[in-house]
C-alpha cells in the first residue's frame, strides 16, 4: 500500500489522502477503513470525516465504486493493474487518539483515516508526506526524506505522528532503549527533572519484565492551551495530550503528567504485547469483545501509580493522594453492586467511556486497579514476601506474547495460583464475575499493610475517601507496608 498525505490549502483542518493500489488481476477490491482504534474499545465511525471520495485509473478517469458498509467501499477495477483512491479527511480533533491539522502542525493517527485492502492487511505500507521542509517528524517509525514505512497495516495504523517546525525533542538511553520526548505546545522546557523521573520509573518496569522490548520508545506530548488529559498506548510509543500547557510547572499538573506517562509506558508490555486472545490479532472491522479489561487497563492503572512510589519518583503523600481519588470514584459508584467487572469490560463497546445510566456499571480502570492491589497483597502474604503481582505479569508476558499467542481468564488465574501457591477461585467469583464483594477483600488486605480508608460526606451527599496509614502500625504491618512499596 502506497499512501500520500497532502496538506489542503483550500479549507482549514482538511488533509488530502491518495492511495495507489495494485489490483493483482482482481475485478473488484474492497477497501476497509478501521471501525475503531486499539486503546479505545468502542466503535468510532471515522468514515464520517471523509468527503470527496473517488477512485481513478492512471489516465484520471473515475472508476465505478459503491459503499458496502459505513466504512467499506467496493471498487470496480477490471482490466487495470493499479488505480488510485482519493479523498479528504477532516482532522480537527486534538486528543491522544484522533487527528488534527492546522498551519503549525500535522498530527495524524493513521488508524483514523487510512484504508487497507480487505484480505491484504499484512502488505507493507509506506506513507509519503507533502509537508514543509522545516517540519520535524515525531513517530515510532523511521522517516526518511518525508517517507514513513511500516511492515504491515497493523504497524502503520498503530504509529501516530506529529510533524511541525515547533517540536521540542530530547532523548536519552535507559535500560538498552533510546527514549525520546517530543513536545508540541510549549516553547522551552528544562528536561533534567523529567529525564530523571522517567529513567526511574522506566528502569523498574524494565526490571519487572526483564527487558524493554523495543530499541527505541517515543513519548509524543502535545500540550494544549486548555484543561485536558488523555493518553493512548502504541507498540513503541505513546501519545499523551494534556493541558493547560502553562500549568506544566505546577506540582499537581506534573504529578498527573508523570502518572499518565508511567501508565502508558506499562502498556508497552500490558496490552500492546500481553494481549487478550480476542484481540490477537486485532480485527479492525468490528467490536473485539473481551472481559479482560481488568487486566489490560486495571492492572496498568495500579502499576501506573504504585511504580512511581516504588521507584522513588513519588513520596507517600503523592501516592496516597492519587489512590484516594480512585477510591473516591469507587465508593461514589453504586454500579459495583449492579454489574460485574467482567461484564463492564465487555460493555466498553456499548457505554464504557461515558457516564451512562447511573449505577449501571463499574470501571475497568478504577475497580480493575483495586482488584490488582488486592491480588498483589494476597500474593505477598501467601509467599512470605518472596513473590508478588510483578512475577505474574512477567510469567504472563513469557507464556503468551513470547510464544505468539493471546491469553484468557484461565491463563491469568493459573499464574496467580501457581505463583502464590493458593486458590484464587473466590477472588474471580467475587471480584471479576461477581458484584458487591470489594469491601470484604479490601478490609483484609488493607489491615495487612496497616492502612485504612477514611470516609467523609460532602455537602452533595457523596463520599470523599482518604487512603491513609493507620495511626499505629504494628511491627508486622510496618514491615508488610514497606515491602509492598519496595522500601525493604
């Protein structure tokens, strides 16, 4: 597949896309635009942003085509060796998973706006960019003279890029990986502290998995002028959009910035490589239902914060403040009594990213984080501090991704039980497939580490929850607490 992206000068926020397609003697070819993007498990309807679609032969004559579905097209190409499809894409959504273009920047998530030939998703792809010579290109794929190449459409679709003359770039090596920072939306930045903090949480993640599975990793950071927070993981990169940019130096903003960055880096292993069997490989044409969101998002949310504490980037006050906000969300959502975590994961394709009907469901992020915390402490207890959830995730990495396969509930449960030496049957029945059982597990594990939840009622009748150390920890509790947070 040979693509070309051309900046349109006719109207703001439009890009023109041309794709040259070899027919291989076929009379009809079906073109497919992805229906969703990995990292956001809901249908996206990107085709609504396409206008002026046409197909032409090498003489410029238009070919006959028809829509087969909302995001697929059939082209009549009998007698041709190749043809070109052309269309404009409206790129006016600046978040971590969409596309945006203006006079200063071209920011594209290829999964939004590029098509592939049905049945030929494994063909190599190359993209030629018609952009100003002054633009630098930030992308996990190598760019050579404005040409980006990918081994197949899956890799291409998973490789967002920013191109602008106003990119700030900084790189350093850590754990045999070259780490890149790419910032847009800020004029100057002292990278010293950010590099040190990133080194620390990167190093502990690499230690858990024994490696960083790519030679280079790119953090793409568009900083926006308004309040915003959104991150999306990719195979060798992440895009994290945050704002307002002028608050970057404030402690609260920076703490949140580190939390989402650590979270997205953990996805480098957990979901980009350790992937549910239902998504191995991705099917871009329809929903990829999975009940395993409590692992690919919940476990990641847990590690995104706790590893900042274990690596020394955060102190206890910073970590407890962050986890307190998660418990506040948990206790203000009565969905925990009404719908299981497994079903809530399945239903991300239905209403997983909006509030939805009050009290209908739980969050694969929030409740998934809580049961990951519970599992970590259960394993530490049952193994007398010799093993923890780290060992489960490493074993899952080695037994699935390293062997070229996805995982299921039973794989995760088997590893939890094998490494802990105890049954997790009740854990799965109550916390994954059941509902309303969180409190009994939390009471037990929090007492082990000498912590407790303090509840306050707000004027609106909601809960505010404070996750804190008990005023008087026993020697055993203090030892468990320090071991859990990597202080022993």
